[in-house]
């Protein structure tokens, strides 16, 4: 999602072909590999490298297929949110592998006519913000007549994605809530089943405000080494827990739901702790 990385954005935390505010890169532009294509002097064999390089762009763009299938499921008369999450998971898997491949095949050097980062940013917004929030509206997880308010959260994410300081790669932080709306959507279904629509609306409002506030959330791949290990390891375990919850969704065992909340709570607590120690 980015259902898995969505568990997206923090769960896999693998490099992606992106520089957006979603935590999917390791701080290196995956299309450049740290090499200036105009000065590296490596001009031999361009043709044999061109096809694989453009192939990476095609792979990145292929994320639109599961994204479209997710929207088709949302628009269907009998929408099953589990299928939407599965399709978002497929987009996450693509997002997780295209970055390393972009560096491997030196996309910036051999396929410079296409900006893979732009493709990735567009897909990130669709699969991290727009589609998950449309699912929340479609499923009626918000109070009756208030479904349209997902557009407020969508707008907040637009500003979050576009902010020039969205990522502090040197310090290892995101600015504001990093638009993990796919995670919100997953828990919104659980919260609605347990407590009704108003808690879902309240949580969405809090996260929308947090998206544009100058608060800091850990960028897991760039966290200090002692923290990075447990953040990434915990994310992997958290992903497995959420996958286990998918089959009985939206009514998994309460104990499994409570255990799945441990990692997000630790992530927020660690973000607050490290942000306070962050040099001004």
C-alpha cells in the first residue's frame, strides 16, 4: 500500500523512485545514483543501457494499474475494502523495488528524458492519500453527510507533499504527519466497527491538521543507527500483523488489533523524543 509499506510508508521503508514526503527512500535520489550524467564521462555503451533504464520508468508507471483497480473496486456496487488494500499493497511492492533498480541501471544517465520522480510522486499521492481517503468515504466510515470532508485531508496532503521542507534528510525527520492515509484507512474500518463514525472523523481531523504543522516524525531509514534497527525491524513485524488482520477484516481478534497498535505508539513516542533532542 502502499498497504504494506503503507503500513506504507513506515513498514517496508525501502528505497523508492521518489523524493516525496512518504517514507520510501533512503535519502538518495534513486534516479541519479549520486552521479552527474553530464560530467561522469561514461558515454560508452549508452544504447545497451538505455532499454533497461527506460524499463525502470515503465515499472514505476505500472503502479497505475493496481491503483486503477483499487479505484474500480471502490466504485463497484459491493466494494470489498480488503481488495482495495491488496491492490494498494501491489503498488507498494512496485514502489519498493523501482528505486534500487533505478540506481542499478543509472536511470538519470541513460533515460534522462523521463523524470521518474514525477511519476512516483503522482502515484504516491494517489495511493497514499487520494485512494485510501476515497475508500473511507465510499465505505461510510464517516458520519452521514460528512464524507466530503475527506477532501480536507486530501488538501492537507497536497500541501504536505509540496512543502519545500517536507523531508529533513540530514536530521532524519519528516515535517508533519507523512500522509500515511492508507494506514489511517485500515484502522478507520476497525474503529468504525468498534465505535462508529465520529471517532473516525475526529482522528481524520487531527491527522489532517498534523499534516501541515511544523512537527517532526522520524524518517526511519535515516534515523540514528540504534533507533533505525528497531524501527525497521518493528515495521516488518507490524506489517505481518496487519496482513494477518486482513482476512477477518474489519473484525479481527481484539488482541491482535491491540498488539498491532504497539508499533505506531512506539513510533510516535520515538519521534517526539528524537525531535526534542534535534539540534536547532
